[in-house]
C-alpha cells in the first residue's frame, strides 16, 4: 500500500466513516490543480460548494441546541468562527487530510498540503461526499465529533473577530484605527499566500499570513493582540 492510500485509510478511520464509493472520496480529495493540462480529472470544487452548505446547516443546528437562550446575533458570531476557512483547515490537519490529498507534484513541493485553502476545501468536499452517499444523518455525527474542540474553544476563549478586538482596543486608547498593508503575495492564483503588516500608532507593527487577504489581516491582528497580552 502506497503512502497516499495509507493516508486515505487513516483519514476514514479518523472520520469514523468508511466510504462504500471510493471514487466519491477520491473526488473529494482531488484538488482542482490536478486536472490542469491535457488530462482532465474530476476534482472537488463542486463537492466543496455543496459541503459548505451542509456544514453551515449542521453547525447552525448544533448552535441552536447548545445555546437555546442566545440571540440571533450571538449565534451568527459563533457560526462565523466555526465554519470559517481557518477552522476547517485546522480540522483538516487534525484528521490528516493533507497527506491524503491528490495534488500535482509542483503543488506538493510548494507546500499546498498544509495550506488553509486546499485543506478547508477538501474538508467541506468530504462532508458533501458523505451526504451524497449516506444522507444528512450520516454527516451529523461526523460534524459533531470533528467540531467538538472548536465548540469548546469558542466557549472558553470567545468568538470575537480579532480585527474588531484590535480596533476596539486602539479606539479605547485613542490610538487611531489599525492600518493593514499587504507586504507580500506568493503562490498561484488558485492558492495564494498573503502576508499583511498591521500598524497601530504608538505600537510596533506585527505580521500575519494567510490564504486570503482577510485571513492574513486576522492573523496579523491576532499577533498584535497576543503581544500586548490581550489574547
């Protein structure tokens, strides 16, 4: 058994779900770059589209159960954190999606197996594949298990957007609004990596990176908040 097949087997064990249709899982794990060139292959973009909707529904359903007295606003804030790219990518790393991905050699050498966007997209595509094979009742326990730590984290450390936190902190000290500047962008258009520098008057700047400008800005804001002892 080659390394990728071993990784796929381990991934299914961590999911707690074994696919009957192996080709459906293969499609969920195939990055769009694998289909570039003369040989076209089925990749996971369509499944990711469906999986995003399945995940949004199941997380919203679970939030309604866990927080029966919360307002729509609080539920929405929690939901946004639980389904964002960073959370999905973190879950993908935890269950070993990276080694199981089908990627061309160039993308692997560039480090795509550990980048947020390919990991997050594959996680959502896997959820869609389970849904298509076995229905929503099969996906529900998978999401409940994989997202358990994320639910616990927002309960203990909160769910505010780090950019909003930084802006409120700066405003309270009359320092002016944080300023974000993209200082680097590398990688192909389908999987870029942005580096952003955030500056607040009277403070040393901080840097963050991410697979989108927004994610990089959040990473930079988080770094500055941590340095100032606010996280």
